[in-house]
């Protein structure tokens, strides 16, 4: 929706769909999925990429696809377990890819892959001081989110559910609270999205964008699924603008009844 741009890190973006690049069946499928998604931001896991024998040309393929679309690369620190490790990896990413943007991930629990709020804040504070534009992957805890904003993060990326679980938005109440309490903050749902309906729900709640990977990469048809998510995200944003009706705990007749009988088809 080019008439509804959003802004982050000095960039103006039209697409509200951020796409991950891991686990696709082939480089060509990934390229086609990027095109079908309409994304302008693609994230790459630097740690996993370097572990794969120096990336085997993978990043070059991604960058070429991004050049075709005028999109941006967002390196991430997935797999890091401490602030020190994440900061070192972010510095390496800036050297390799010539971008100050970094998606900051610091895992605190091996079972849920939940972000460590303390190490995440420490890493974010240091990286902002060094001039990075930090996209922090965080929980939906309001106080932790405020601390990240205080540290200088220009946006927040709270999880919808554990990474790769496909469960959707497990705690809509907490997410609504974030949106209501941080009305001027750019909020991007990151992790746990499994279906286009989940992405639409996030945008209907007033979130600014969605980042996902597995739901597209693991689909039977990743390219078709990327397109489906694109439509769902655009639809969810349009619904938020239009104003989703309030939920009620009781029935409300859609056709008012005045107490007088009405004979359908009767002559006037």
C-alpha cells in the first residue's frame, strides 16, 4: 500500500511485510518468494550463514534479489546467547554488509527461544551507542519494551509466539496493551506467525508490520504463501484504518426492530 508508508531508521517503506530467508527449498524459490511478498526488508541470519562454509554465495543471491526490488538487507544475530556475542556479531555484520541496521536477538531459554530481556537490553544499549539502528526481538512485556526504547531503539519487535511454532498471537491482551501504551512507537510482530490470518490479526490490532520466515519457507508452495501473506497484511492494515467493530458479550440485532409488524411485499 504505497499510499500508507511507514518509517524506520531513515528509510520510508511501503510494504509492511518483512521476510526471513532460512529454510527455502532452493535459491530460486527464495528469489520468487521475495518478489511475490512485495517485501522491502529481508533478514539474514549471519551466524548460521557463516557456519555454512562462508555462505556458499547465499547472501550474494539474496542481495541480487534485493537490488532487483530496491529492498534492504537486515542482518540478524540469531543464535546468540549473550550481549557480548550479539554485539560482536553485529559489528561483523556492519563490516560485511555495509549497513548499520541489525535485528538484535539474544536467546535466554533453549526450549522456547525466548529473548533474554537483560542481555538484550545490554546489547541494545551498546549497539545504539555505536551508531547501529537496532531492531530488537523482544517479549511482549511492557516494562522491558520501555527500557529498550529508553536505550534508543527506534522500534520494537515483540513475539507473537515462540519462533517457528506457527501458533499465531498467543497473548492478544499483552499486544493490545503495547499498542495502547506505546501509541507513537513502531511495533512489528516477529515470530510465531503461522498463517496469513495471524498476520492480518496483527495489523488489525494496529501493529505496523510483521516479520516471518517459517510460515512461508515451510509451505507446500512458498511463493504462493508469500503472496497470500502479502494480501493478508494489506487487508489487515486496511481493516485497521477502516475501524474494526468492537466485540460484545451479548447479541446486538443488526436490524433495529420498532415493535410494529412489517408485511413484506404488501402494497403501500
